[in-house]
């Protein structure tokens, strides 16, 4: 029903789950660390089926509930770390920053409104990261060199 930073206090392994309401981000390590996977209402019966949907780890260690956001969505993305280089403000999904903005890389951002998912590849593919309102100054430090090429708003009530 809410965030859980360490699932091992409840069970030794979590390899399936059912999301009855809301949206959650699940993580491969404790304390919301490591690779992430977005889950909306539904059944996730086994790790094999979750792998086919893009989850690249075999055990859920922590989870974070994503609050529903009413209102506009705004995020400013920057080509370089510490808000440097080209910048663009987004208010809707972007399936490829290279095609839309001629921007080869996104290394920092400021999420002003709403909750977003950022993906390492165009067309919302590859590893993802949940971004809630706040400043993110250096993706390379945060995610071991990961870069983001597409981003999507979390708009439904799940």
C-alpha cells in the first residue's frame, strides 16, 4: 500500500506480484537502488513474463508507490550535466530526443510538474528511471553512465 525500502523483512525472494491499484516502481536492490521497472494494475505471475516486458532482474527488493498527478506536466532536459548545453522544455511524451530536438544526449533535467519515466533508448525501450519533481544534475554519476533518449509522462491512474 506504500513504499517499501527492503522487502526481505517480509519475504526472502519476490518473483511475482499483483498490483491491485495504483502504480509502482520496483527495484532490483534495497533502498530503491539499481535497475527499475514500472508496474501498473495487473498480475505479474513470473519473472519470465516480466522479462519479456523489459524487466532485466530476477528478484524485486524494494518498491515505491507513484502518486497520481493531476495537472500539467513540465520537465526541462539538458544536453550536459549541471544543466549545461542545449535545453528544451517538455510538456508531453518524447519518443526520441535525437529526432525531435537534434539533441544527441541528455545528461541532466529539472522535473517541475508531474511524474515521468525516462528510457535509455528511443521509442521507450531499454532501462528506465522514475523521475519525480526535483533537480537531477548528473545522470552519469547517478546511473553509472546511463543516458536517456526518450521520456514519457505517467498520466493514467493505473
